[in-house]
C-alpha cells in the first residue's frame, strides 16, 4: 500500500510541474484587463524603421514589376 501512495504523490508532483506554466499564464492573463503581459502596442500603429524600410522595398519591387 505504501508503493501506491508513493506513486500517487510522485504523479501529483509531476502534474504540478507540468501544468505550472499554464496556470501562470492564466493568472497573468486575468490580472491586467485580459492582457497577459501588461500594456502592449497595437500592431502597425507605431512608426518603425523596419516597417518603413519594408514598405520602401515593397514599393520599389512593385514599381519595377509594373514598369515592364
């Protein structure tokens, strides 16, 4: 009977370790107005050097493709 109790406790510890990240994420998600990691920027609303460069490259490629 002791072996069954030991296995049960071991399985309980393993389950706790396995599901701890999920519990932490749920805790953080419900903490700040359903935002898991606090205040985040909306995508595409802020100016960025990388976004500007990508837009210039896309515009350049489109202009080269349409000027046959």
